[in-house]
């Protein structure tokens, strides 16, 4: 497995040229937006929108609800690059392609990354519409995105994931949620490959392992980000009860509908986070 360094450099140079970024300018925060959560990008002022299809080497998403844009601008005093539309392993992309946007964000100089997703809950204390900060993850069914040669990778061969999700960034998010009077929970996220939803037996197993929510993304992106030294904050929108916990069959449209219902809360949380981030250490530790 290679790590697309020449391709990443080409894409990064294109983004800088199209957005008017100085060659030495860095971006404070990257945000990867999950299903139904695209309104965050609309809050950037001013903003420059670049379609995936126009960026050299950049794959396009194929799933409903994913628009495929890179949006650069500012939220408060924080410079932001949003990846509006995610690439999923289940779409047939390689892990190099799935994590290509993260490598591009790292090449743009980001120091912090917010990764959002839609997830089903295995925790009976959680309900559709809840927000969950990811405190850790389990990945059993996805190939590691760092497999293969590490010669051109911008990071260590064996990156430490003991705190893949920054404690400091979670503290900021919790304070922001409290100020906004938003209820936010913390939990363990389990990544599966999809695209089929899990069986009730699989959910029972994952629940016994300590999982709170299950989804089909995020973990490969976080692994690559941590290899590059980027601090990560994961936010899951609980969109459905996992298999065996609900009476009705699982439906992807339900995921999109719940995401649409809570996008305002997520947007408010992320905007508040961006306002708070510069008040903390410029390089918070995990």
C-alpha cells in the first residue's frame, strides 16, 4: 500500500491556488462532515467551494447525501477546511483513497481535525438524535490504512493510538455543549465495513465488547490523522437503534432524516468549538 504523496502534493497545490492560500499559510482546523451534516460548511465566511471532481487525483463519493466539496473559509477567527462529503471503503475505494482527504488536510498544515459521522446505537441510554463524543474506537472489520511501505508516509511506522481522540478537545466540546445547553454524551465507536447493516448477533457481540455506537467510517481517517500528528475530535450523531434493538427494519433514509433534524445542533456546537479553540493552547496535548 502506498501513501499517494505525489498525488497529495498535487491536490494540495491546486487547493492553495484555487482558494488563494499563501504557500506558507496553514489552516487551523479540518472538518469531515458525515451524512446530513453539510450545513456547517455554509457558516464559513468568506468561503471558497471547490468540487471534488475538479481537484487532481481526488476521488468522488457515490452515496446519497454526499455532495463532494472542499470548502475553505473562516468560522469566527479560526481558519477551516471542510471536507463536505466522505469517501467510504464500502463504495469500493481503497484505504489510500478513503484517507486521501486527511492526508491533503495534513499537507495543508491543519493541527486539529473534527470528524463527524452518523451512527447506530447499541447503548439503550442513547436515542436517535443524540450527540456522542467518541472517546475511543474499536475496528475489527476494516484493513488498517497504514499497511504497506512507510517510506513516503509523513509519520511514524507505529503511531501511538492510546488516545486517538484528544482529551483536551473533548473538554472544549463538552464546555461548548454546556454553554449551548446541548446534551452531549461520550462513548465508544465501533467501525465496520458496511454497506449492509449489522445482524442482531453482531450487535450483541459488539455490545458485549463495550461498544456504544456503530458506523461505517471515521476510524481510518483518525488513524491517518494521528500518524500525521493531528489532534482529533470525533462527533457521532445517533441516527438509529442498531439491529435487534428496534422493531422496524433499518433504513438508510432514516439516517439522512435524523441527520437533517439535528444538523442545527451540530452546527452550533462546531461553531462554538471554533470560537473557543483559539483561547486554548495553540497546540493542545491529548
